[in-house]
């Protein structure tokens, strides 16, 4: 929970994916890498942080109470937008000479934007500090629940994000320009040349950390309209 002096707001930030059973096999990460999925201090949600268009962004990728709406937004047109996949860390730029990024944070509790910084603390913690009018600052520490997200060649697509369903796997060894069906392991073609019926593909249930058997519905946050359109 973010605590500020006097009457400073409580920045209860919504975030990415929370662990249901723990995530104990994190890929080794550089101390200064703020990307990945982070559990907020009060555990109500996780923020997925990724580098998009040269800046760090964060968006809600999981909620403890599904179906949240941005009802406190002063913009009437946004009051009914889902909080899932909503940007919370906005256009955060790296500060020269230090492992810290500064930009804005959106507080869904009061619908306001605040100046903020994020600072990695070791490999598994991220400190966020929000300020009102440059003072009366408060902060909290988030806990890593997912590995860092590498940059893609396009500086947008987050590697490790679920691939679109239905993509046909490449068949190794097949001559270029020809179509060849891959036979399931443990089966063989008969002498007549008929191929044994292929086993039905398993249902794609690529689970993100802490969501056992649950598909990730947010994916690459750099492709979210709110973030992708910011740089255009």
C-alpha cells in the first residue's frame, strides 16, 4: 500500500498477473531490469511492465476481482472501460546515470495521474514512488512474479507473450514448396503410404505465472491500443 504524508492519496495500483501457486523458477535477471510481471503490495492485482517504443509502460494483466471498471475516471467516456489491460505506468523514461525510470502513474482509485518513478531493488523487487505536485511522496514495493520480458526486433512485441492460436507448426525436414503432414510420435506410415490419423492438438492453455491452466488474455502490452497509439 502506498502511504503519503498528511492527506496524500493511497495509490492502490492495478497490475498484471498474480501467482496462484508461486513462481519459483524465475529466469536470472539483471538488477536493473524492471520488465516482467509484478505483484502489487496488497496483492489485488499485478502489473505487466514492458519496454514499448523506448519507454517503460505498465498495464493491468490480472485482477483479483474480475470485471473492474474505471469508474473514478473524471472523463465520462472512460468510466465504463475495463481496468484489465488498462495502462497504469505511463511513458516512463530512464534517468541518465541511474537505474530509475520516471513518468506518470494512473491511480484508478481516484482517477488521477501522478508523477512517479520506478526503481529495481535487486532482481525480484520493484520500488514505485508517486508524488503530488513534486512533494508529499509515498511508495510501495512490488514483488516479481514473472521473468523479464525481452525486446523484440520491432521494439514492441514482447517475446514470451502467447502466440496467436491456430498457427501451424513448421515441419522440420520438409522440402520447401511442398506440403507435408507431420506424423505424431509413436506412429508410422503403413506400407500403403497412408498416414496414421494425427492426434488432436492439445488445447492451448499457456498459463502465465500463477495462473495454472488459465490463458493469458492480455499478452503483449505494447500492442494495447492505449499504449501502441501513444507514440503515433
